[in-house]
C-alpha cells in the first residue's frame, strides 16, 4: 500500500497553507499514466478509487494537501504573492511531488476560481509526456480527470478538469523571491537548505554559506542551460518564463501557452499576453539568464552583508558561466545538423535564417537533412541561399553521423493544431484522438502507419496563431 510523505510540511508555516480539495460530484477518469503510476508504486487500486484520488475526493494514505507559497516576476514586474491558487500538493512519493491542478480555491487564489478547464489539462498531459519522451527534463502527467462541471473562461463556459502532475519538486525562483521580497532571511536559509538537500545534495559538503550560494548559482546555471538548449533544439517555446515558472531543479514546468513551432522564425511567439515577444523563441536564452540573476538577487544577503561585495562575487561567477547558454544551444544544433565542429554558430544561423526566409517547418526541415544530403529532398525550395548553405554544410558535415539524425530529429511533435483538435473532440466527450496522439508521441522518431497529422504542418485554416494561459 502506497504511503505519501510530506517533507514540505516540515518547513515553517510561512511556506504553505493547508487546504482540502473541492468537492466534485461526478468526476470521470479520462487518462491514467499506467507506466508512471507503476514506477511510483501507485497500483492495486480500482478505477473507482483512482477516480476519487485524482479528483481529490479521497486522499491517499499519508497525504496532507497544501498550497505552496511563492512570489514571482511576471513579464518583468514583481508580484510579491502568487502561490498555488488552483493547485494542491498532495505529498511526495519516492521523492516526487504529486500535485492536483484545478482542485479548487486556496488561500492563494486571489480572484481566481481555483479550477481548471479541460482543454489545458489535455494539453499539459500530451505536451509534458511528449517532452519527457524527447529527453527534456519536465514535470510528468499522471492522470487527467473530467469534473463534469463547467468553468467560465475568456471565451465562455468550458468543461472542467483536474490534472495530476508529478515533479521532482515545485520549488521555483519565485519561492525564493517570496521570502526575499519580505526580507525574511531566516526562511531564505531554510529554503536554501531544503533545496540543496532535495536537488543539489553534493553541495551540502560545502560548509560555508556564501560558497554554497555561489555553487548553487553555478550548478543551477549549468542545468538551466541544458534545459533551454533542449527546448531550442525542438522548436519549443515555453511562452511564460516568469520566475514563478522557473524551477530550481531546472525542469520544464507550467505548460500554459507553450507551443512547438511549425514555420520557423527566430522571434516566434504564440502567447496572447506576450505582446512584446519577451518570451519569444530566441529570447529564451537571455530570459533564462535574467531569471538566474533574479535568484542571485535573493541570495545576495546570504553571500555577504556588504551588498556590493556580494554582487561582485556573483558577477564574477556568472560572467564565466553564462556563455554556456549559447554554447549548449550551438552544440544541440550541431548535433541536429551532423556538424563536425560543435560550435559552428554561423552555419546553424545560416540554416535557421534560410528556414525563416522560406517560411519552412522547423521539425520537418531537420528531419529532411539526410535527404538533402543525398539530393533526394524536394522539401527545400531551390534558391541561391539553399545552394550556398548546402555547399558550406557539406564541407562541415560528419558523414558518419548522418544516419543518427533520424534518432535526434523527431518526426512527430505535439503540434498545436492537433492539440486543438484533441480538445475540440474532448469537449464532446470523445477522447479517442487524445489517446491516439499520446500513443504516437511515445515513439516520436519512428515512422508509424497512422500518425494523425502529427508530422504535418497545419493547413491554412488550421494554423494556431495565439495560445492562452487559459486555465
Ligand atoms: P500561471 O500563469 O498559470 O503560472 O499562474 C500564475 C498564478 O495565477 C499562480 O499563482 C496560479 O496559482 C494563479 N492562477 C492561475 N489560474 C488560476 C485559477 N483558475 N484560480 C486561482 N488561481 C489561479
Ligand atoms: Mg505558474
């Protein structure tokens, strides 16, 4: 029998509020991630029990649900109190947080209803699992529930849902900011220790606190640079990289207005609220650095009582490490193009510029490269730029790596227009496409007899121009 742990509730009371999930009279289990449930040791329950657990109607043994407190910088502006307004941490299993999203109001709900619409539940389920399969550190999807109730959203009433998310933790840069904004240095230290124990245990051997903080910034930068490089290599746009959506374990978290790009553009953005393109594709690197600096701000008082000395120390560390972001992104693209040289940014940019100019599909273009090499591709329109690129590329290619490209550049990604179809059908109570899409995305590199359009660009009328936080 599975039993939940609750290490977060051992922290001081300022870290969270206890809260029970809302009542739902007719919850239905739409999906259970059997593999993940097995891995976590959640098995031996009936369908009825699982429906009760994942809609919050019944609690797992040992579960002590809480809403976590955090702050954040949203589009660059400080918000001293956010917190789980529609999410509840049920507890931990094997060190993983199990969280319900859409399970009702909490003390952090502000004006929100604490609920979730079904659409974002289906979207997060598909995209987070696809990211995991594609090798990107991410929260996982454990279950999707239809509540049978209606929630009111931007475009009218929508069916409600509850999503169960699994994460190595839900500690965010915004969690540090919550205490830093209040100048609560005691709790900042508690949070620092908790974070190191959970995610950076090797740093606990450093006994000096300033050294620990600087080491955390270094290690965090390394992990985030890996993460953002992986996003870049897949044409993934997170869409809302506010500091409250930036996890200390450097996993992808909070799938709201995210998207996999179809036609490539360096500054592509989808989110309807991102008017300036702050979180556009190519900006994800500078924004990640900016978010790391916001974590550094929080740690300054723990580094030195003289703020100038502290800033100086941080700057020295990060100056050395920040170029990792560009380096790792180049390495990913070098792999995707079978380049001999790991840092050949001009050739990568030449290719991406060609895609942008010709309005070509990102995922398909990379998948076509072996055929471009063997002159079998009809995907790229003939042009002088193509000719020049190809000549340059052929001189820089490692031919032995070409075959590997089929295992590096996916054929199937969770394209937005397909997710929209899944949601439209889901609204009618038909989840067949949802399950089919999840199945195809389990093998994103291998050609499958039925692919439900996941390898095709949207037709003119299907293009999704805007995405919404939408919860
Ligand atoms: P997000 O932009 O989805 O990362 O959420 C930002 C903040 O808004 C977080 O504090 C959420 O808990 C809160 N929030 C989002 N949707 C709701 C909702 N329906 N009810 C209450 N709070 C919400
Ligand atoms: Mg969030």
